[in-house]
């Protein structure tokens, strides 16, 4: 993809102005000095890889993250009898499991590591949120980014903390580990009647795929009109030029509707945040309010009934949908099995 | 950096090719992960942590502490049954406890069957100086014979009755599990059937069940859809295959608990099925339908028009 | 029309105009541009919707969420099935594909009119590729139309679920994992970009100063700021990456790999 604007002459490094926020922070230092990665300019990206701000909150966040990582490494080594090569070989299969019940784990091996590790990482993530807030205040941004980060934390907390609390056992949460997390997602869906029929799961997928679609649309639109400066979005919001005109008209003529340089970012933002918020809702309702999403779906008429059910009364409602509704008279096969 | 390009490319190609090459090699070793790491077919969940007694021995080959019989060991009659003669004269039957009412010729034939099914010689169970002498392997063999009869009566015959179209002739025999090896192939353990049937599982306990399902599906060479419609694993358990599997699971449980010695709970789905839907030792000769068609023709299947499965095509 | 629109509404430059000299379909209906491909797209969509309505009426299930138009049975292979045994599905797929491709070509025409780059139709083509791979390419590779997903709100979800379990554990499909990574990264980067703009627009009279502020925030926060053009480059390519991975994940299932749990049981020589 050719660059649509002339390659810019590289200006000197941009540095933030001094601020009372920065100097008041006891750990207020920027780590390292900025440097350039020239390759990035070929892709239209900024080459300055600037110094990162440490800050008290950042330092705490990194500290706790590393502590948790250390606990994970220690527990993994313990599981492999101290053999570091085996840790590497079986890395995907290593799993640090949570304890049963809601109290403290009976021992380190039986859930203690999991609890310690997650406590460190929970604190780390909350400290990062504090860092986010502090930087937003320093640069005088509206707190959209903070709300997005807190929503992501909400989803993670729902999976790892709130739902196990509601269900009465830490063992409802995933174990720590690659395959362990994937298996948790699989087992969770299998046990609770197939999460595809969970309406908030459907919403979350709608927002997730919609996010990718919107990113494709917005990214493509800006790149297509970047020659006219549509990527300078703040300037375009103040006063639209031909780039924004063309972007808006393209979509208006294509689908009859268009956003403007400001409202498109509303769409982007709320789709992204909607993903995590819907997911959180879908998770917290599973196993607590709804015990079998397929049965729930059949009872509410969402889903075809694919055969007699052995746990029809699971949600207290009698079976309502007769077999074969939504199907033609002659035998058809259940979808996804390729027919017979 | 540019000077390194060619050697790096060569190295990368070498790494790529040698990583892929084993895919084409005929031998695929099982590979036993170390203790504490999860077993095959169960990518990560460790059920032992939950107090479920899954068979740790299942991943170890049961090494004989029992046969073959040491022929040079002096005979000690202190705890032998009374029917065992001190001086054995060939051609007569003594110490026959399970295979009663067999003639001499029939018994020899049965012995030959044992030997060929297990891939052993007579010396595996017998002291050739005194064939009637009781040995540890003989005692195990008696248990095995009782088990074989019991499984046939309690599990296989009823299945033949209930599913006549696709059920099998032939009986459960030594070869069904042993397949020419005194040590059974032990592979892919499963949870006890009570564990399957209990409600109110936690998500982690569901994981043990799912792992068992992987084990079962691999043992039969099928995928999940052979018994399930994934729309709901929990409540949709109506396929004939699903019901048969329930029975088979209970059978495996009974074999493990009732017949095998306490330190060997090693029978799993794989023991008999060895990767086939129908154990080769039991397939009816001249069956005019493929097994999948026979299942599909079953009257119970017709109520569930969506129950036709193409899983056979995938494995 | 929008206040500035009349300047941009110009006839000419379309596909038919190149062939015939004058394009009779080069006009707008309200705010919608028609063009040859608009006509084809709407026409195909209309026929497809007609088939859908007819099928739903014949199936007799009034619940639009639950009703499902199933793919044909395996016995019909790659041929034509009877209308209510999958023929309707085949027709809908054909009309839908034509409609989607025509829509993309219409977008190309609009880009030419507005003198824009073709990025949007290119992106849309990747999205179409997902549909085509699922409903046409993979069934062709597998040898029957039965392999396509059923059409229906909850019906297609059951298909997805069953297809996943057909290959044991679809989470272990590496392309699926890369695709999921792409989707989640996209969502995260989207939230970051959205909050950057929504957090900073119109707060400073001097436009140049504003951009520097955004860059400095990101450099402080995560150590790097990709720039106002770069973020759109990133989003564009992330979306394409995600779609490519999705295509690959379903193309390899059932053709090359039949069991994703078993897939990982390969041996690396010097490792074992």
C-alpha cells in the first residue's frame, strides 16, 4: 500500500511540556530517552518511540505484575519438579488451579498459588487504572479511556471474582494457564447449556464483530481520503475539509447514512466498550439466574428443539416447543454435521 | 544485517522442515508427560486435584509382577487347594475351578485360546512339572474368565437384544481386551459413571467430564457429534449412541471395581475399542449394513430426524 | 442533500460509461447512488429476500428468531436440491454472493466519483471473503453443499457450535486463536482510538497543539504514539489480518485437519 502523503522530514523529538502534576509525583520520571524506528515511517506511523512515564502508580503496577509473574513461574517450576526445560516444553499445559469453596486455599499447591498470583495481578491492574486516571487528568482529557479500561477490568473481575463469589466457589473461575483458560471457556459453555444461546453472548459477538467491521470501515475511509488530510481528525471536527466531505458522502451514497468526524468515534468507542460490558452481563447471569441457556432458549422460543430433553424442568418452566418446529416435514440434519 | 539474510533463511528453512517432517513419520509415540502434568486427551485439567479417583496407573503399563511362572522354583504345597496332586501325571484334569464340565479336549482348546489371546506360552500360568499347581497368574485368569462371562451376560447380551440391527455376534473374549498381549493397552482414562451422572457440577468438574469425553471419543475414533448435538450437551442425550455409551460406561466401571484387583483400575473405552466404533473382535461377519447405517435404521432414531450423523466421515 | 454535496455529485466515470459512453444508471435515488452495480445488488437482494420469505412461509414457523433454512443434505452433493430440502438455501447463497460482490463494485464506482482511494471496497472484499469461504469455497473443497452454514438467527449458531465440536476442540485451532487475538486487539485499539478523539476534540483553539497533546499522552502512557495517520493504518491492517486468519481457520478444518486436539500431538525430533 503506497503512502498517500509525502514522507515527512523527521522533526526533532516532541516532548511534553513541564507540568505540576509531573513534578509533584515522587516517582515522576520518564524512563530512557526517545529514539526513532525509521521502518515505521514507511507504514505511515510515527517513528518516535518516546520515553515512557513511570509515575508512582505505574511503578506499583509493574511491581505487582512482576510479583505475580514470579509466583506463576515458581508454581510452574514446582509442578514440573524443578525442571525448567519441562516448563518450556509443557508450557501450554501448565495450570495453576483455584481452590474449592470461598475461603483461603488450604495450601499453596491446592489453590494458594492461584490466589496469591491473582491478588497481585488484580492489584496491578487497578494500579494501572489509577495511572490511567492520573495521566488523563494531567493531559486534561475527558475520561473515556479510563471508562474503557474499567469496563475491561469489570469483565475480567466478573469471570475471576464476581461470578465465583455468586456461585460460592473459587473453582468456578479458570485456572491460570494457556490450555487451562481455553478449556475453561469450552467447559463453561458445555456445562451451562451452550453459551451461543445466551443473548448477552450474542450481543457481545455483535459488538465484537461490529468493532472489527467499524475499524475496517473507519480505517479504510481515512486512508482513502488521507491525501486530503482527513486523518487530522481534531482539525476536521472543528472545520471539515474535502477529506471529511468525501468520507461522509461515500457512506451516505453507499448506505444512506453517514457519521461525521466526531460521531464516528462515538460509534467506535461504544461498540468496543459494549463488547466487554455485554460479555460481563452474560457471564454473571450464567449459572446464577439461568442454568441452561439452550433450555432457556427453547422455553422462550428462541431456539428449535432438537430432540427430547432430559432436564426440561431445569429452569422451572415446562417444555413448550414441540419437536420439529422450524423444520420441514422431511428429515433434515442438525446443522454443522454435514448431513447424511 | 543483510549479510545474515541468506544463512538465516537457510536456518529457518531447516528448522521449518525438520519441525514438519515428523508429521509424515509412521511411528507416533504417545509420550508420557511427567507426573503432575495433565494426561493425554485432557489438555490441562488435573482431576486428581479435585479428589476424583482417576486412575494414575492408567498411564503406566501394568508390568507383570505375576507371570511367567518360575519353572525352577520348588513346589510348595502348603497353601495349594486339596485337589492339586503332589505327583502330577499328565492327561488328567485336577484343580479345575471355573471351567468345570469341560472335557479334556475342550479344556486344551480353551488353554490354547488363552495362550494365543495373550500371546504367551503355557509357562506363563503353569508349572510344567505339575500343570495342576496353582499359581498367581492362574488365579488372575480365573477372575478374568468370570469377568468375561459376567460382562457377556450383563452387558453384551442385553445390547444385542435392544439394538438387534447393529449389535454384534461373537462374545467378549480374552482377545477383546488383550489383543495378543498379556498386558492390556492402557490408554485414556475416564471418570466413574456416578461422576458423569451427578448433577450440580462446578465448571472445573465439568472439565473432567469433558476430558473423559475426549478420551471416549478418541477410543472409538469418532468426534463429539457421534453421541451429542452440541446445542446442549447436558439435556440433549437422546441419540441411541448416547444411551449405549451410558451403558458401556457403567460396564467399564463395573469391570474396574468388581473384577479387577484393587491396584489395577485400568480398563477404559480404549481397552476393547482400540480406536474403532465396533471392537474388531466382536464385529458380526457379513453385516450387510455399515454400522452407521445400522444405527440410523434403528426405530428410536426415527423420532429424532436430526440425529443422522456424518461423524464417520471425519475419522 | 448535505450542504456541500452538490459540488461532488457529478455523473460519469462509471463502468458502463466506459463501455457504452453514457451510463443510464448513473443517478441517485434520494441519497443512495444507484449505478449498474447498485441495480444488480438490489435486484439480487430482492430475489434472495423473496426466496427467504417464501421459505419461511412454507416452513410455517412464525418465530423469526427460531426459523432456520437448512443447507441441503449430503446426498445431494454439489448438485441442486429440491426447493424445500436445501434448494432454497442454494438460491439464497447465490443471490447473496451476487449482491455482496455487486455492492463492493458499487463502492468502487463511488470511490472513483469521489476521487478516493479504494481502501473501503478492498476491506469489504475481505469481509465478503469470509462469507464466500464459509458457504462456497469450503463446501466445494469438502464435496457437498451440506457443509455450508444454515441460515437463521439461532440456526446458524447451532451450526457454529456443532462444527466446532466436530473437530474436537476448535479453541485449539491455531488460526482460530490468531483470529480471536485479532478480534480482541481490534476491540482494544478501537477503544483506545475512540477515547483519544472523544477525549480531546475541541479542547484547544490551536489544532497543531492538540495533536501533540494526544501523542504525548500515549508516549507517557504506553511508551509509543502511533500518530493520527498511523492509527488508521493499524486499524485497517488489523481488520484485514483478523479476516485472513478467520478464513484460514475454517478452510483448514475438515480438509487438512480433522481433529484439532490431535493436531498438537506432533513430534519435534530433537524435543523427544
